[in-house]
C-alpha cells in the first residue's frame, strides 16, 4: 500500500472505516514495546492461549504501566490530530499475539454502543489504533477488513451477530462462517511500527499465522470526539477504573489529558454489541 497524505487518510477513515499512519513507532520505541509485550506473553499460562486460540493472547495493557507511554505517544496523537481529532480520550487496550500456527481470528466488530442512535451516524464513537510489531502478510496473520462495513450492513452482521463467544474464541469449529472469506474483504498488510487506525464498527478478522514467529498487535481504543458523544455514552466511558487507578502516579500523569470524564447525571448507556435494524445495507435501503 502506498503512503497516503492527511486528506486521503481522513477520507479513507470516514468512507472505508480505516487508514494507515506510517512509522509511528521509531526503532527504539518498537524495541521497547516489543520487550514489554514479550515479557507479558512469556508469563502467560498455557490455558490462556487455549481459551483464546482464535484471537491469540488477550492481555490488558493496564497490566503494565509502561503502556502509558504508548497511549500518550506523541506521533500517534499527531496522527489523530491530522485526522481532525485534537481532543481524543482513551479507554483501554490489549496485547493480542497470534502464536506460530494460530488459526484465523473470527469476523467481528467491536463497538458496544448500538443502543444509541449516534452509533448509526457517520461520526466515529471509538477508534482502534493497532500497532503491529512485525511486518504483516497473509502468511503470518495480517488483518482483513470489509471496507465501509462501519456504516453499512453486511451479510456477516446477520451470520455472526455477536462474535465474542467462548466457542468462537477457542476456534472450536474451523468451518464456521466467522472464519471464512467474506464478500468485499481486503487484506491490510503493514510494516512493523505503522499504525492502523480504524472505526470500531468496522468488520475485521485476520488470516491464520502460518509463520514460525509470533505476530503481535497492540490494540488501543480512543474516542476521537469524546466531548461530542451523547451524555449516556460519555457516562459509560467515564465509569470508575480501578485498573487505571492502580497505575503509579507517573503513568497516570502521562495519560491525564486522555482520561474520559463526565460530570453530568445521565445513566450510562447499556452495553449492546449487536447492531440493530438501523444499520442499513446501503443508503436509503
Ligand atoms: O489480531 C489482530 O490483528 C486484530 C485484533 C482485533 O481484532 C482487535 O483488537 O479487535
């Protein structure tokens, strides 16, 4: 994929649901992030990977305050600013590592706010920043996406209404539609240190990892227009966070400007990860 300028990336994100910012991690930061991830992965009990065979590991970045540095990484915040988002908030993140021989990740989307009419409009509620620590290819488990599926219904929305089930995580049935080729899918191969920025509503999956090496990604969840979100959504995102509170002060200070806060009295939006009928197949359909 050739490098895209800021305007093109903005158009890619709103129309296709994703864009790529190049070289967001320099060699030193890439090495430090890889060291932190490898330490967390090497400490995992085997049961963890068995329960998450399709995903690979699922380790919260709150487990290591080092990741505050990545959350507040200036080049990443610049990439968001270039997209028009200069007041992002950040809520969570995970180290997701597909071991050699790992099966494909199931098709899914990650947004949980489908109870709100806001989730059916163009503005993004939540973005992922996915940092791959090795160059990705279809052979080692690169990301697959269905462009435009953040705004338009796709057959997968009905075939796999909520993919986050234990059976799909374990990859019990390799022939399930959740792992199959999908209409309109594209491979998203990137270089180590690039970041894929995507709308949390986009349908995405991965290829299996047929290489001899770990394929690790860190997914961080930002809310690019937090201050414009409906109050119940802001209330849900601003709930107390004991894991974050347990970070040392230096780590909390680093991310202080990114902490979602809401001081109104709206009830938090209920969690619903299944898009309703208002997600239409195409405009006017
Ligand atoms: O493992 C990957 O490449 C994708 C991870 C993913 O789907 C996610 O973080 O939502």
